[in-house]
């Protein structure tokens, strides 16, 4: 299945099922279906299977509303945690001039940084002047995971989506730790959809790239991850519980703006696209705020 979250003026956020460029509410496809992704994640019994069985692509295409007519939200509107993995592509560690870490390098982004497809990436130009893009594959956890083995880790995955780990490099490296520079409001665009694990299958060899104003800046494959998806989940779960709706950003390939010669940062009006094979395109535009 391809799942999205969107805003309904009368009912708030809703869970939709996607086929091509059309969306149909989950409740239209299955009686008693969850109305939101939060309800799906909180369900005490498996609702993904029955919903997948009811997700008739032809009906969605025939009866659904156009995606472009909806206000799409981040597919997980309120994740409990956004866990991120640093320096997880060898070429990104190399361009930074550091060794790949001996274990997954974990940091966090505040959930208040989350925005959806089409939302603006905004920042105060007096606070940050070195704003960078980072295209990443994100894992959405569907089942509680605590001290899971690498062999069992993929059983906790609901699906996968695109994420942009936007980073204010001057704050990130100036602070000496990464939380503030990674967590400004709007610095975690995510979407446009979650592709469930049963549909996507193996996510370990997908093309991933980032474009800025149509120019390709990053291009790699998830097979180049230093630590793979199952290993990341298992490693995180040894330290803290992963719950339904938690998001893990798996790391970014080489080609970020900060380590180019000369550095190239995002600017007011720039369009940033994160594109992952078989998942979709996450598109956001930048705006430097005029803060009084």
C-alpha cells in the first residue's frame, strides 16, 4: 500500500490510500478502517492486512481525489521520535574528511521540525546562513521494538518514505553538537507517502537523489549504506524502545552543499527535491524569513 496523511477542513488529518495521482480515504475502502495514521498505529489488532486487501487501485483511481488538490501532511504527522543516523554513506564520511563510525552514529531531530510535502523550509537569516540539504530514506516503525535482533528487526517496520534532513551547518558545527542545527522549525520535510514494507519489499537497493532547482546534487543507492536498515533498527533498540510511528532517517549520501568547493548553501526561493526509487518525490521550497 501507499499511505498518505492529508488535511480535511472539517475533520482534521485523515488517512488516505494512494494509487498513481489519486487518493481515497481509508474509511471509504474498508468499513471500520482507521481514520488517521495515528489510529492505524494504535490499533491493537492488525489492520494493515485487511486494509491492503481492500485497497483496490482501480477504485482509488476512479473515485479518488487528485493528490495535487489536497493539503498533504507529513505521512506520520506526530512521530514520537525522529531518530537520525549520521555519516552512514562512505562517500559522505569521506567528503567530510572523517572515518565511517564503528557503530551507527545516532542523533535526534525534534518532532516540531516536521513538515509535509509542499511546505516551505523556513529560517531566520540572522540565525542561520549555512542551510544545507540531505536526502534520506526514512523508516517508519509499525510495531514496538525493544532489544530486537538484526534478524527480527524488519518485522517492526510499517514502511518507508522520503526525508530531507535539513541542516544549519553554522549552528550544527558551531554548537559542537547537532540538535539545534538539525531541529529548526520546518527542517524535517517528509513524504509524500509511506510505502508499506509488504509492497516495497527489499529497501536495501533503491536509487536516491537530491535536486536543487532541477540540478542533481546527490545521487546514490541505499545499497551504499554503511549500516543497513535491520542493523540500524537493532542497534537503536538496544538503547531505547522504538514505538509505532517513530521515524528513523538512515543517513545521507555524498554531495551535500557544505563540503563542496566552494560550499553551496540553500537560498530563498530554492526548490529542493528528494527522490527515492519506488517511493516518490518530496518537493519543498525555501524561504528566508524576515523576522522583525
